[in-house]
C-alpha cells in the first residue's frame, strides 16, 4: 500500500481538508494523529459535488476521528472531506488508499 497522503498538516487550528472521492472498489482509511481528550475531526459527505457538506453518519452514529478512534475505514462510494476542529496540540489528518488518488 502506498504511503498515506496528507490531507491536513499537523497544526492546532481548525481546517477542512480538500475533498476526496472514495470508490466502491477502492475503500479509504482516514487517519488522525495528535487528538486528545474530547477533540474530534469529523468525516463529512457531499451529495452535490462539494457545494454543501453534512456530517457523515452510519447506523445512527456520527463518524468521527477521536483520541481513541484514530482511524476510520470508508467503503464509499462518495465524496468526502474531514472537518478538523481546534486542538490543544498539533493534529494532522491523512488518507490511505490502494491508489492514494
């Protein structure tokens, strides 16, 4: 598997990642580093090509990266991004796929 691609470089400030497509035949893993306590980075989904975004839910639960849930596998298909909140320490977000595209 190729090296994970940086979506958000490690920082303390809030930031939204660039959008990324996940295809049904090429799942993706989103990875966060540096989250602590109740800090989160939210996975978001767009149904209109990236104009509007909504928090991503699966089986009634919001899909978030946390200090204890640092990697999430997305099976897609869909157009996604990560909404990183303000963090006390530098936190980064990365994307791993078979192709990293």
